[in-house]
C-alpha cells in the first residue's frame, strides 16, 4: 500500500472544527506550522512525526480519508439536529391536520421573480390544488405553481419548550403565515408533517444508538478486560459465553424479549428496556476487541518494564496499557452504533419495539408497512433514507477511525 | 482431528441445553400466560369465563406447576417429538412448524448460495483493482448494502414491482399453487417467487463478504510466493486463482457460521413484509398472542438450525485448512 501522501486542501488547517478528535490538537504552534508547511509541500511530516502525540498521528491519518471526513461532517449535522430537534422541526410532530392527509412534499424554491421579472431571494413553497378522484373516492393533491406561500428562516411561531426547560418562539424554518401548509417531506395518513417527525425521530434513534453502545461498552470493557487480563479458566468461560451469544439468531430473541415488556409501561421505561435488550448482544464484540488488545499488550516490553519498576496493577492498566487501545475501542464503538440503530429500527418496525407516542425512525416506518400506503405516498420512505444516511456516515467514520488507529497502516 | 470432531460434537450438548433454556425463559417471560389473554378475550366478547374453568385450563396445560418442572417437562417431551400444543391454532405445534421451518431452511440455503456466487468474483475483482474506480464503486455499494435495513429493501422492491411493473410480489407461490401438491410446475412457480427474498436477504451478507474477501486476498497478494509464481511466468489470472485465492477462501466457509444467524434473523422481518410462508411471521404472531409453546418451539429450532450450521462450517474449516490446528 504505497499511495502517495495527499496534500491537504488550503485552509484545512489544524484548527478545522468539528472533527471527532478535535481535542487532540495539543501541539505547539511552531511545530504545527512547520508540519503544515511540510504537508503542503507534499511530503510526509517526518519532522513532526517524531514528536507528534498519538492522537495527532491519528488525526493526520483520519484526515486523509476523504469519505470519512465528509461523513464526520454529516454526522455532526445529524447530532445537531438530534440535539436541537424542537428548534429544527417546523411543526409539532403530533399535531394532525385532516385536511392535508397524504399531502405530497413541497419543494423549497429559494428564488422568486419580483414585479419587474428579476430574480430575488424570496423563498417560498407552492400550494396545493385538491381534486377528488371519483373512482378511488379520495383526495388527490396536485402542486399548484400559481399559489406561493412565502417561507423564511428563524420565523416566529407559537411559543414552545426547548428541552422542556425554557420557552422559545422561533423556529429554524417555517411558513411566514403559520396557517399555510409547508410539508417539506409530505404528510402522513393523519396529515402530520413527516419532516418534523423525522427530525424528532433523529433524537430517539441516535440516542438509542449512543446509550445502547455506552451500556455495551461498560459490559464489554469490564468482561473483556477481566478475560484478557487474568486469562486462564475465567477467560475460557467468558469466551465460550461470547461464542454462544454470537451464534444465536438475534432478531427472534430480541423479539421475544421485547414482547415480554408489558404494554402498559410508560414510554420512557420501554425505551430504556429496549436499549438494554439491544446492548445484551452488543457487548460481545467490544469484549472481544478489549480482550484481544489486553492479550497482545500484556506481553509487551514496556508493560514488563513498568511491572519491574514496581507500578501497581491499576497504574499499569490505566497509565501504560489504556493509551494504546483506547483509540481502537473508539473505532469499534463507532462501528457498533449503526448496528444498534438498525436493530431498533427493525424492532420498532415490527411493532415490538418502541410504541407510537414515541417517535423513532423505526416507528415512523411502521406507516410504510403496507403496500397500499407506500404506493399512494412514497415519501413515507423518508425516515428510511434517514436511517441509511446515518448508518452510512457512522460506518465511514468508524472505518476511517479504525484505519487511523492502526499504527501499522501507513497508506 | 478426530478428537477435535468428537469434542466439537460433545460441545453441542451443552449448547443445546443453553438454547433450550434461553427459549424457555423467553417464552415464559411475559407477565401472565395464555390463559390470562384467553380470559381477557372472553371477557371482551361478553361471556367472561369463571375462575374454575380458567384454573382447569391452567392445570390441563400444566401452567400451574413450578417453572423448573415446566421446563423439564417441556424439554423431555420435545426430545420425544412432542412440542406441545398451540393455543392459537388449537393443534399440535409439530404439525404447524415443519413446513414453515422447511421454507426458512430453503430460503436461507438459497440465499447463502447466492451470497457466495455473487461475492466471490466481485471480491476478487475488487482486490485485484485496489484503489481503481471499480474498487471504489464496489466498496461504496457494499457500504450502502450494509447500511440498508433489509426490510426497507423489501419494501422498496415491493414498491417498484407494484408501481412500475404492475404485479404484487408477496409470498412464495402463486395462488394456484399454494396448496397444490409438489410438481414441476409448482417448483418453477416457487423459483419465480423465490428470487426476491433471496436477493433482499442476500444483499447485506454479500456486502460484508466482499469486504472480507477483498481484505484477505490483499493480504495474500503481496506475499513472496505470488511473486515467485509471477517470476516463473504464470499467466496472472491462473496465478491468482490457483494460489492466493485458495488461501483467501476461508471466509467462504466460515460465513456459514456468521451469515446463518443474520439470515434467520433477517428472515423474520423480510418474511413479514413479503408475507412469505416461513417461520418468521408466525413467530411474531405467537409472541404477540403469548402462544408460548409455538413461540418456544420456533425459537428453539431457529437456534438449533444456526448451531448446526456453525458446527458444519467449523468442521469444514478444520478439514480444508491445514493451518488450523485444534489439538492444543
């Protein structure tokens, strides 16, 4: 693998915001600029490599992976949407408008012609013409290009609670006249705004991934660590258990566990239980990675040296060994999140995961379950597209991190 | 080698009891039992049953005995071929599940063959053209394949076939053949329907296998023995296919071990969307109605099916790959 080192784009300095390893920029300014100069000249930063911290090396490696960098930006946007979904969603996700049942998506037009016929920046969406299909006996919406509803950014709306803490009365995007329809991704069978619902679903789906992985990580690090550090009989038992769990078909078992949750439980408790059920399987892979790292590091010279120096066990683990496998674990974790998200989506889709007052991508896809509704309203697939984008981005970032965390890969 | 086989076979016994215990716990986990939901059904239909009848029912089905007795009774009966009675269908579980499990087996095996047939050439191609445009396209499509939930893919396939091709794709048979006895025409009809679930289920596995095949082959391609072959003037294709590919083949055999669980898992969801007559849809139904013996038997057999697949792939690997030693 001898690809020539890529030169970074101008302006892509060390201060690039938002990367997942942003906090690693602890280099002094002088070395930084020297390295930048060398990199810009198309040479590997040999001078910097000797003094660069491990995180710094990872960051260089990661930055070369274009797809991973782009995905990291997308991922950041997704997490921002998840964090600020009340502000991003133009409407209340539960508010229904029977007039607009299955209304199709309205495209945003940024430019409009003014009276003189010149293009001006004046965003709007087109209105609908409603006709009745006599044969199928239902309303058919046609986008009416003559009707224009002006829309705007940071529009004033009804007051709403942000994070349930304080009141705001502006939304990121919305119609200037709140009574006008604006269905960016269309409406569902109750006339609820699918865009707002998908935005709210982002919070639940992404957080299930994060919390589930956090739980698996605790289990995985503890059990994998014990397994790898002590070895012997206890290692044997834990490994057999992991192999056994990995050889089970997951979905039927998840379904069985999820079906056991009483349906009269409050949504939050169901949400937590589903997360726990998912992490009961997720810890196995993380435990394997942790164990593998422990096994290979245990015999390294620097660990032996530390032991001969009289370092205590916790010090050896956290001070000597941890720095060299934390990066691997971060990479594995980012590859485990998408599996959690896919699993939640599948369970909720089948109606055995999260239940309707909660909005997740899987719950939204329940609407797309029968062929009649997706044939009349293909935009019901939108939450599915969100799933694919989020999972893809997480996979690419994880892949990039894994490559970057491997000290032996010098592409 | 024989010691390994014997040990691997003996290992199946604790595995079997472990999966049966897991299945039993899951089927008894929901609060209440079938009789509770049966009573609720009767109550809503306006003729509530008295406590005596319900107790009799419970006693008849053995639901009033301690849990470990229920487990032992269930597993002993199961080993003798009696899997209990489905409350919902009012028929022995064994009568209901065999054809369903057979279909799951059929769909899973066909998918596995399909996954191999597609991933093999593409994986080799992708490795030989590393960092070329073809490799990038394959890699990207592979990631998309892994990122798409298979039920979503099933929905999209259904949507396309209904809206653009004008026919519905549910099931594994046309209406005329659903209950017909096996014949050549019925077999052809099956093939006509089978390809959709096979493709839908196979996509994620293909994507994963291509990546593994590519990585394995890349590891081999730069080894000295390949260089030697090239120096001796072997044509490139013959060289690659005869040596490094053979070494890189392991994942194709070990896939049985990890693709099978995902296929059985995927079957549950995809079969529900495409209304296939496999084990998945009735498992979900049984879990929702707390039809415990039916759900338990299905869970048990799906797990056993996967365990046997894993055993098979382990044995095959041990036989094929001389580097794997099991006598440590």
